[in-house]
């Protein structure tokens, strides 16, 4: 059969896109192909679980708008589907005069973004969080925590209830766009769709190249290494504890995060990964390394961030250095408190000039839309991002309403 839509990728953005496509077009047929045996195995399943309020983003920007909508819509989705979340709030903590001036600018930005914040001096901070050190802080009450894997599972139930198929173990090995459809070859099957949407995360550039598209960027994997605190230290903080962002650095830095399962993590750092999907500390994939080593943009971004990169690498190797980053906000932590936890890997799109791409990046053809970069906080913003993608798809080629029945073999694959 020829499906109306084929989604490549079973992370939260792919699922949200499928959900919004079917919401706007209830009679459509849709198949979602996921190469793993479960949903959200990579970026979605390794993030911090935070529902962000959007305080960091430029007022009026698309990221700010999507994050604000995402916070509301994610919570509403959780309420509708019985998914537990917790409005624990976030404290952005300044530890010196420079950070205090940046905190003031952040408070002004929050006002422009329509986010209510509470300013805490050192005494009020100490009263709110006795184990946190700082000279001042902003309290963002709306920030919450959730399991995004639970959100993914609920999204999958929604799209299946609307007639979609979710096919696991379907690694895409070929894509060919024709005048009337897109043919997608997996290792053991072939699929046809009038429209393809690729939300492939860590493999997004490869999937686009597989479709024969001109791809001028590359995904560079950056490991975010976390530690989990022991159970006896679970009450060390009541809120999420975040640093004041340094505009000169590409990543946010180490923070303390309460998780929905009751645990507390510290991290992440940001170090170059030597495997796109290898989560062990010394994971190495020769093909992945050879690919980014041949890419000029990789060397340019490494040179531009050399000092920061060396510090992050040192903290990755030597736990004492990592501990000092943590003790900046939480001086009561000890080295023995840093217990192992699986890392996450961020799919960082890098341009050929070495600049990190921090905005959306789409590659479109008459019958394909490839999401080559969905910037942080994509999990928080996934529902409005899915709606945005669905609108882009619907604005393209109209589909035929005459569809053959689904064959029984495809239903059981």
C-alpha cells in the first residue's frame, strides 16, 4: 500500500509530529519506522526530564514561543493521559558579582517572555535551599519534571488509536523520492508514502544524505555525563539548581536536577563523543570518528572552543574536577557522592564554517521534510514543534483521499 505519511524516528519529536498530522488529518494512513526495539531510546530517553519555562531564550524568538507553548501543552497532555509530573520549580543561582549582573539581565528577559520569576537574595536563598550556596537567585516556579519516556508511550497510544502503525527494528537503508511517492527501504521491508518526515536525531544528517539531499552540516555527538547522588542525599535540594548561563560558552554547565523517580543527578558536562550512540564512557565507533574527522567544520568548532573543551575533558577524566563544578553551588557534596549514571548524547549540528547550529534546520523537497536540527529544549517543545512540522507538511503537496486497505502482513510486521 501507499501510506499518506511515513515518519522516520520514534523519539518524542517524531511521535509528536505523527500525533499532530493525524489530528489535522484524521482519515490519513501513517506508518512510523523506528530502528530500535523501543521508543525514545536515544536523546529522548537520556535527557534530564525537565519541562522548561523558556527563561533563557530571546524574547519574540521562535524558540521562546515554542517553549512557552510547550510547557503549557506538555502539562495539559500529561493531565489528559494521567502522566505524573511535578511542579518543583527552578532556582538559577548566581555565585559572584558578574553572575549577579547576568541574573538581572535574565530577570528582565523573563519579564519580556511573560515568565513570572521571584528574586531571592542570599538570605532568602539560604532559607529556601539550606544546602545551596549563592549570592542571589531567580526562582522560576513553572519549571517542572516528568518522564519523557512516559510521554512518548502515551503519544504512541494516541497515534495507534488513530490507526497508525509503529514498526520497531526498522533501520532505514534507502530512500528514493518519486513523482507520486517516497519509497523507504528498511533492512527487511519496503514502504511507500506520499509524504515522508524524517525526525532521526543523531542520524538525521545521514538519513538526509541517504535520500540524496545536499547536506552541508554534520551531526557531532557531544556526551553529557551525569552522576547520580546516593539515596541518603536525595533531600539535598528541593528544586532544580541551575547556573547563570555564560554567553561565551556553547553549553549551560553542571546543575542539580531532581528526577521524577525521586533521585537527584548532577551534570551534565559536555565532552566530544567518539560514538553517536555509544553511552559507555569509553565508547568508540571508528566510522563515526572518521566521518567527523573528515568534516572541516569539526576542526573549526574544536579550535573555537578549545579552552572550554579541554576543561570539560579534564573534568570527565578526573572526578575531583567535576566535583568542584558541583560544589560551586552545593558545597556539601563529596567525591563519594558522585555515583555512576549512563550518559546522554546530544546531536549537535555543526555548519561547515564551524559554527554550532542552535536553531531549527529543515531540508524540504516536494515529498520529504527532514528535521535536521530541533534545538533544545525539543522535549519540552515537542508538541508545538510537531504542530509546526505538520503545518509545513500540509502546506505542501496535497494527498489523495483514495487509499487502499492495509494488508494483513503489514499490520503484523
